[in-house]
């Protein structure tokens, strides 16, 4: 980009000021535990931030993994993203809401937001510099520009984070898949994310909403990524049951079992194997 768009981020200090919190809440960042990295047969594994999930995975996810989290939008699976932030410093791209609303949900669920730096794609796309909602949604030029904005921030993150372990979360990637641009531009964005993930050996999560993308776009995403999380919400005899499957993990043998989970104080995973 000849005229790069400045990164639109919210720092932990700014989050604290906006919510009237004392600085001490944000001073005590959760540091990666000593077992945040483990080696399994020469493969470096990084904790997801969810201990039970790590155990199911054999210790965590391979460093440098790009994951696609395909979620039933009714299942509140975004709470997985919130808990992923607890493992290490996380750059959180918001596309569907302003960061302050996501932050509010994270705090209300009892998570420490001190690891999170938001990149506000939502406001960059839907609002003018004066804070007024724009009417150019779906404009091909603006849609191309928001991808440039995202790629610019991703490259800055890569340049600044080459010596530390981080997470990158894009919530949601369905936003980009539905922009009015040539599909090749979306593939280019996916390639940029993939190369950066490998280059700095981070964990990157692309969050996708089931039913909001074409089957072709979904299949291209599934083929490109290293890990697939698939969450679903099923109606049982007397209650709704949320389930998680992980059918693909490059470099590891995926677990064929389906995991039941519920949302309480974070993600609560049922360790039993009876999913009926």
C-alpha cells in the first residue's frame, strides 16, 4: 500500500480507562506457564489455553498452526476464542462488533483481558473517521481497502512479534469471505495469514459461521488450514447439546472422538466419551 492505513487498535490500558477499571487489573497479565510449550516427538506444541482440550490433543496444537473454527452461530462458540486469549499475548481482529463490546463479554465471563490487543476492522469498515456509519458497504473499492488494512496490520504484527509467542484471532473470517471482491483476493489474504503464521510460529484462529459462506469457499478454507474445529448444536430429548469435533490436525493424528461442551465460566468440556 502506498498510503498505509494506521492500525486501529485498543490497548489494555485504554480498555481499562473505558471501563473505569483500576490499572491493577491490567497490570497482572497472565504469563505463559512453564509447560506452555511441550515437545512431542520433535513437534513443538503450544497450549490452547483450555487444559482439558490440550489433554485431548496430546498437549496442544503444533506451533505455526492455522486453524479454522467452523461454528454453529447459535452455540456461543466464540467463548472458545475468549479462552484461547488466556494462553498468551493475542491480537484479536474484530469484524462484527466494536472491540469494546467483545471486551465486555470477555470480562463478564471472568477472563483476564490483559493479553489482548484488538484490531478494529469493524469500525474501519462501517464507520467514517467522524464516527458516523457509512453507506458504502458492499462497494468493491471499500471491500478491497479493508483487506489491505487487514494485511497491513498482519505484517506489522509479524514484524513486531518475531521474538515472542502470540495468538492471532480473526472474528470472524466469514466477514472477509462475503466481501464483494474477486475470490482470488480472499485466497491471497488466506495465504498472507498462513505464511505469517508459519513465519512467526504462532497459533492463528479463523472463526467462521456455518451457513454464511458458499460451500466452495468453505471447502477452500478447509483445504488451506492446518487444523479444523467443528462445533455444532443439536437438540436432544430434553435439552440442547453442544458438540466439538477436530477432524484435521496437520502433523498429528486427529482425535476421532466428538467432545460435548457447555458454556459456563468459560468453556466446560465433558470428559466422558458417551455423546449420545
